């Protein structure tokens, strides 16, 4: 064999070692030469060498000429040469390595294929099929997994395939660690015998110690710790079906609390339950009559999701999810604060460990609607669950109004996350499952390890670290939280900042630090931006950008929260009518009214800052001007102009490329104004005589979302009335008592409160022909032939066709016009009615009642 190996040489110049040459062969043998006449015949080939023969000669033997010289080397056949190089014939170890790798690859593919096939099989009754795969496999996979290291290789390939295919199908694994401690103690007992003898002259005492017993006690204690990877449910796809386009969440926050008094408390705020269908559904749960159809309204505005807050796990949520699915809406459900900070035995009393409280509550939610009826799969409309809303302000931090101790709220959150995963496993849940999230406030966390000066980021990083290292917050997890966090967790936060501030305040830093975790804005509404529609479209463009992790937002909010009062009433698209009742619903044994909805005007800066234009610069021929750096919003720029005595025009620059907050405000004096197009600016003209267009919040949202919009009939699906849509409250009337009449419909929209000054009252317009005090409704009807009605309190009414700005009236705060109104019965009522010094101005719209009746009948 040595001679055979060394005979494979390139030419005569390469000689094999003398001892390696077979007998009868001279040195200088040439590989591949033909056997010629006179050559020394080779020895007979054994049977096992016959496979190496080629053209009648043994492979690897050299031939020589009769004179002992080597003949010229013949060129190798191209195919053989190429084949030898490709197969690694000159390097036998390469061949063995390639064959071994191919064999292992086939084994791994077979194992993964069996994993997927087994995962797709039927599950036993009452158990999840994937959970049954925990521990050593059976059947064909048992043979593969019997190789000591193959289980690790198979799991690693499965994990890699999950990341590539974005579909977690690997089997659940359970690892059990058993620790046995043996304590042995030996007890020795000594017995002392004393003998005493006494005589008259001598006393002798002898003491002897003898070991009488020896006892050995052995105690064995066994502790078992089991860590189970959560059931690998996979989240719903984050892209539009069949494309790589992001599926952007366009939601609306929904909490239709039917309370009008600030500080009033609702006994149960779960508006996802079946007993509140008079608000969100087509039918009332209590009376069986018509409902307000809020979910239908949300869908008509172009939203694809609805976000909720309160949650009572004892109530049925299935009908709400069914109706949301019919309207094409995803549901972002929220867990209540009750088990965290309110109920007896809350997390505050268990050292912020919320596992027990949340596991029981979530298990009950799974039984009461979160899972499809009679199955173990989530309801297809449920796409996200908010574990807690603003937890950084709900514990001790909420008392001071800033985020509290990160270890406390992080421990509460990871224990709650652990609890919902355990509840899923106990219920045997399978198939597509919702993501989980935590909606942080947009506050800066001074106690967080990093990002103390940027909102929300510090809280999110602290939570991520706690998910990966639960022991850092003194918590022992029952499930693999980091595994579940990477697959099913989404960050979220609430903000009222505008889209122009979002990138430099939050999004740029988030994309750099969270490259695989999407983020969702749980509450978004900047009520004082000059152009609501433009702001909403801008934040949507950010969410649609594939280079960012922003997944969408939920507009805040559907209805004005009168019960909160104060600044919270600046939010909300719809108010509550005091005219028509749709339904009565019982909530916790008390009856509450589902009122008609009324549209809310957008709180434009134009009410105080004159005529506004976006992406237009006002160039003023004036000798006075002043610039102010780091003004974050157009509202503040307008306020600074109002403070400056000489300011008449202002321009706010969104990005002036300044350090820190990049925005800038320019104040300008009186003079001729010229408009020039310029992107990224907002300009305002104080004391403008141009009438301001009446804009409603829901209209701006519908245009941004691409919705079909709403009619007045959808906001109040009861009989048509001739009452104006104002805040003046006539006596409430139920839908059953409402008259149906095909007469002209008159509606009034709030314009503003204007001071009369020295203006003669007659210039505001004529008095109606009908004399005496008039109710607001009667005044609107009397002024239907002109554009505006002016109320002066105590039933005094004027009609005019000019906007108050044309009359050089001074705009004041709405509250200044809160005066004495009259209802239809001549009784006092509260509302915006003006007084002897101020006009409460409304614009009048007239439509055909008969046409609306026909439209409603056809619908």
C-alpha cells in the first residue's frame, strides 16, 4: 500500500522513497502511463483491488520502458482530472467530511420535519398538542434524539428556522432540575459508672467511662425546579397578506362613560361586556331595542382597531368581539387596574408580585370570551392585550406625577406577563395568539438607569432587562419570559405631543435601541395643533415607513370624559346630547343612559390666533420682529405673540436646526402681509377678519384614516328632530317620544364667544319677527334663513348673515358666554347663551327632513 500511495507522482522527477518501491520496479515510475512491451509485469492483483483496475492495469502502479527509463507522461483525461479534483480524490479526508456533513444535514432536516408534522397533528382532548411534545419525543424522533448531542443541534436549527420564517413552530421543552441533599449526623452516648467504697480510714472513688451506643441518622431532602418554555403560540402577521407592506394599526380609544358630572364614579368601567351593548352594538342588552352602534361609527371613520381600558373578567366579552369582527375591527383589550392597586390583596400587598392575582383574572377572561366558544383558540378579533396602562404612574410614582421606582413596576409587569403565559398553558391554548404590551406614560424616568432625559425610553429598557433577568427585580419566573418577550411583546406609550416632535423626542432613539420589538402609541392626540388632519397624516406616514418600528397608534379618544373634568375634556371626538335618549343599560345593578352623540369642534389655534396656514410663511413689511428659539409647538408661538404688544403676525418653524428642541418662533409687527410657500412652518395673523371654517375632530380623523365619514343620523339613530345641535339642554326626551316630521331640519354649530365692545347691537343682525324671549331651539329655527344666530342670554336672540370677525368683535374664551338660557318650556337651563356684554354665536345649517327620512328608511 505504501508503494501504491507513493507511486502517484506528477512526473519522473518526483521519486518515491526507495523502501516504498515494490520489488522489480526501477525508480522514476510515472503515474498513468500505459503498460508497454518489455515492461516488467505487475504482480497479480488480489480480488479486493479489481475495482481499481483501469484499461487492464492495476490502479496506482507505474510502468517503465525496457531500458529502465520512464516513458513520457501522458496527459490525464479531462473528465478524470476534473472528477478527481471535485471529489477530493487527492484528499480523502475531504470526501469523508463532505459525506458526514451531508448525512448530518439530512438528519437535522428529518428531525425538523418530524417536529412540524407532529406539531400539526391532532391534540388530545383538553390539552394543547404542542404542550404534549414536552420532554423526550416518541416514535421516529426518539431514535434521532438518542444521539447525545443531536437534541441540541435540532433545537438550534429549529430556533434559526423560526427567525428566518417568522413562524415559531419549535416544540416546547421542559427541563427539570432535581437537587438531593443528604445530611448525616452521628450521635454518641457515653455512660459513666461510679463506684464508691467507704471505710473508717480510706475513701476510694473509681470512675469508668464506657461507650454504650452509637446512632447514625440520615435525612434526605429533594427539591425540584421545573422551567417550562411557554406554549409557542405565534402572533398574528404584522404585514398585509401577500405583501411585505406593514400592517399599520389605525385605532380609536374607546371608553364611553355616560357620566356628566366631574368626579362621578362608574361602578364598573368594562365597556367590552355584553351588558353595555346599548353603547357599542346595534341592540340594547337591557331592553332589546336599538343601540348606538359605536363600533359601526368607529369603522365608518376608517379605523381598523379599537382600544379599550376597563375589564371585568366575570362578564362575557364574546358578543363585543363578534361585533368587532363583523365591523372589520381588531380589538386591543386592556386589563383593569383593580388587581394591581385597588382590590384587597392587590399587588401592593404582595411586594409587587402580581402572579397570583393576574393568573386568576386572565384565566377567567379566557373562559369568558377571549377564547372562541367551545375551543382552545383565541377569538380572531383579539389582537393585543395591554397588561397595564401607565404602570409607571400607578404605583408610588403616581402620587408625585412622575415615574416611580423602576424595580417595583418592572416586577409587577413581568410577574403579570408570567401569569398570563401560565393561564394560557393551563387552558391548553393553541394557534394564533395576541401580542402583549404595557402602555407607559410619556414621562421622563429620573430613576431609570438610562435615558433619564427622554420620555418612555428609560421605562422600556428597564422592563426589557427585567424580562431577560427576572432575578434582578427579585422575581423567580415560572416561564421563559425572555423567549416570550422576543416573540409576543410590543412596547407602547401614551402621548399628546404632535407628530413633528415624535422623531427627535422618541422614535429615532427607539429604533436604535429596539431593533426587533415594534412600538405602538396607545393614546395619540395633540388637541392644539393648528391642523388636526395634517398632524394625523404625518404620524401615519411615520408608521407606514418600513425603516421604523412604529406599528401604528390609537386616537384618543372616542367620547369626551365629563367625569374627569379639567384638561381631560380637551380630548374626545363626540360629546353627549342632552336631547335624545337611545337606550337604558344596567351596569352593576344601576341604570345608565346611552345618549345620542354630538360632534366636537377641533380646538384650532384659530380661535385665539387668527387666520392660520400650514406650510406658508407670512412675510411682513415691518420694522419690528423678534425670534425665539426652542419653542416646541405652534400654540406656544401664538401665545408669545399675544403677550407681545407690537406683535401682529407670527410664524413657527418646526425644524430650525437648533440644538435640543429644533423649533423656532418668529414674532412680527404690523404691516402689509405677503404669503410665500414654505414647508415645515405654521403662520398666524392676529385679529384676522377672515371667517374661520368650522372643523370637527371626527371629520379630520376620517380624512386621515380614509374613512367614509358620518352623517348626523349615524350619531343619533333616533327620530329626526328640529332641535339645534348645541350644548343648550332642552328637557331630555326618549327616542320613543320623538316626533317624526318631514319638515326642514335646523342644526346649529358653535362658532365662539365674542365681546360686543362699543358695537351697536343692531349691527349684529335683526331680531326675529317673533317677539319675546326665545329658547335656543326657537332662535335657531327663526334664523334658519340666514347664516348665524347671536344669543345674548335671557332668551334674547338676533339673526345675521355675517361672521362675528367681520363685525370687529373680540374673541373670548367659551366659558365667558356661559349664561342663562331658556328651554322649550321657558325654564332656565345652562349653556353657552351669552349675556348683555357678549354674543354666543352659532352657525345655522338647514337640511331637508323628508330627504333624511327617506335615506334612513332605505338604510
